[in-house]
């Protein structure tokens, strides 16, 4: 099953040191809470990629989030 579904920001909070690509040597990542199975995963991407791709480890639903100008600074998302 390759079903994509919507993701949205959780409440934005203060940036935590060590998150994102702001720190040299760190890989950019986001956190996604898969509401389908109540599981949290951390998703990394290559700095040159323009999207994050994650799968729920239980039901294998897919979430894809694009990276682009005018995006959000949120690091946590919920997927339904």
C-alpha cells in the first residue's frame, strides 16, 4: 500500500540546539507523529534533497513533506 496523506504543523516552539541544518555537520531532520498507529519517528534527509519521506513502521503509510522557500520553521509534524 503506497497511500500518502496530509501532514500539518504542531504548535511551533523554540528551536532546540542541534536540530536542522543550522549546525555544521548535522543532518537536517524533522519529527513526525503517525496518528494512524500512535508512533513517533525522526526523519533525516540528505542536504541536497528537497523533501522528507517517512513511513509508519507499523502500517507503512507514507508521508512526504517538501522543502522550499516560504516554508515553515516547525520541526514537529502530525500525519493522519
